[in-house]
């Protein structure tokens, strides 16, 4: 198990980025969350196998149709193991 924290900037809010990220992450069997940040970015915490995390991080670099990813910052972390699935977070983590 591995984990990453990512912040995605650009035109990433108001176009279904979070819902598409949930669909992609769940299809890959990942756990964690995605949320909008007040400054217009999207934040992601994802946990799972290295191969699936790599695939998800590649998807995040472009996002769904309508997204324009300008900035992408990813940091590899130790998994927390506290998430059973991947969901949208509506509060600070």
C-alpha cells in the first residue's frame, strides 16, 4: 500500500472534476477523498497499490472533459489505512 496527496490547479472546479475523480478512483480500487479548495484548486488524498495510484495520478494530470489542468503537485505519503472507499470530502481533513 502507498498513498499520495495532490493539489490540482487550473480550470478544475465547476466542471465535474470531483465526481469524475471519484468514479476513476473507485474503478481502480483506491481509497481516500477529493475536495474543492477555496482558492479554486482541487485536493486529493489517495491510497492503494502503486500501479493503480500511478494510473490515477496520470488521469489527474488531465482530468475530465472540460478541465484544464495548469498545475499539478503530488507528494508520496505513508497510507493512513483509515479510508474504506473513495469519496468527496466537504469539510477540511
